[in-house]
């Protein structure tokens, strides 16, 4: 018998804990982090630094259950963000330190293999299971 999909609260809590761990690794304050579960699970981290080749624009680290992690330039709210780089490797839930290394490497102009492997499609049940190690305190 297959386990049912997790409820929205469970997925949001687990994704929130994972994204907070990524924020700590990247050096993003908690008030710059947002997680949303709707038709697509997404996360946003406003980076506290400027990008070398885009000094006048804010940069964000975004995650989606369909694409994984991306660095993008913030644009007008009515427009899609301009993606600078996507983290490759095929893992939707890479370790926070791997995400931090992706940010560091991209800022330094090193972008090896970012588009080689896109994350594999997964169910929300599998995603919730992958995120469960990041939940430290039951609520």
C-alpha cells in the first residue's frame, strides 16, 4: 500500500526547516527567507550581497520542487526573475553546504555543470521524506 501525500502543513514545516538550514549556510538572515506551498512548493532567500556583474540589482536564491535551486536577479513583481545560474547535480534537496558552495562558486564566476542534470520529478511524499532529516523539533 502506497503512503498518502503529506498534508500541506507537514511539507511546509519540513521545507521551512531545510530552507532555514540553507539560509544559515549561505549567511542569509531569517527575515529574508520565505517558504510557500501552493500548486508548487517554493522558497526564497534574499541574499545580503550584491553580485559582481549586477551591482545595482538585488539577487535572490530560489528553490522550487520542479527545478531545485537557482540564483536570480530580482525584477519587477509582475515579471519573472532573471536566472543567473541553476544548481546542477540532479538533487532537489542538496546539503545546505552544497548550496552555499554553489552560491560562492557562481559569485566567483565558476559555474561547472550547472545545467547538466536537472532534478528528477518526484512526488510530494518523497520530497517530504527527503526533507524530514532537517526537522529537529516536533511541533
